[in-house]
C-alpha cells in the first residue's frame, strides 16, 4: 500500500538552474493546482520490509518525536510527502507514527498505539484485488469536533485515497475502509462490497469484513500551527485568462 507522490515543494525549487536538465527537474517539483498522487515511505524498525515496497532499514533510527532529521532526510532523498513509522518497545508497545511533510519538513505527526490487530489471513472471506481504490467512511462526531482527530482524519485520507480517477464503474466500488472514533479509540475495519440481486436495476449492497482490522488509541501528537497549515494549503498563482477554468480545490502540497 505504498502510494506515489511528486508533490515536493523544496527550497531547491527556488534555486536558479544552470542547465536545461536541471530546469526541467525543478519544474517537476514546483507546486501544482492539481497535485499528483502522494508517495509514502514505510519505516519498520529492526525487521526488513521485502521488495517491491519502498523501505528504509536502520537499527539505530532516531525517535521521530525527539528528532525529525532522519525522516526529513529520507523524505527529500526519496521525494515522499507521507511516512509511516512502526516500532515496538516496553514503554510504547505496538506503536505506529503516521505523518506528512511540507517543504521536506514534518507538518503533522500522530502516534497511535495498536491494542488489537486482526490480519488478512485471520479472516477467511474473499479479498479485493491488490491496488483497489478504497471508499473511506469516518463515523463519530469526534472527527469534526476535536482538532487532533480532525488532523488524523485528514492524514488518513491522504494515505488511503490513492490516485484521482476520471470515471468510476459500479463494479469497481468494492473496497470500504471504515474508521470509527468512540470512547477515546479509533476502530479501523476493512470490508468488501458484495452486490446482490434485488429484483431491480439497483443491486442490494452488503458489506463483508475481510481484514485487516485495528483498534487504535491516540498517544502523542505533533501538529503544525494554523498559520503553517494554511500555508501548506496555499495554491500557486496562475495567470488569469478569459474563458479558462481551473480546478481550485485546496490540496496539500
């Protein structure tokens, strides 16, 4: 589940290029009105992640909440704007840190503890094909009323929304990721959509759990200030031209 991104806004983009090749390279990294799909680096401490996933393997990687330089270095090296850091120790067992970058610096970062995990193999139902674009559902007023949960919702959308597609066919809507915020926990569940006969043109919809599922609890947070967050949503200036229409939907750079 490594999504791809070319949404870099590094300060390198403001350096004057010396060659045409360098100019083309920097132009690709400039902010865009319609951004490409985001790319995520997955970092798992101690255990190596096999190919073809984009991974980094370090036994002595620094703690993200104490020092972000390693994450920022990997982000710039691989041109990624999302990261997922997994670790396990006595103080914080089964730990996940999910975050995103802006200008190759950590923008938002949220630490989650896994209290219950059920894998794909533990649920014997049929699965969706690899690469299926999920439909995201968020249940619970906490996702709208609490600022930390609101940022977490935005982070999860960035991670799982996948590429933007121009059209959708009904049979392709077969994967649901459901997040529920309740009693201080976040419940993540995965479902396969089953289209049943209903006696009319519109099929009857049923959801069948297929895994994985996680019960998460929020631990620590590192959130950008409102000013920095608004800056990350700022779009590049465009020349006004008559009879031209542009996509003005705010996107995270």
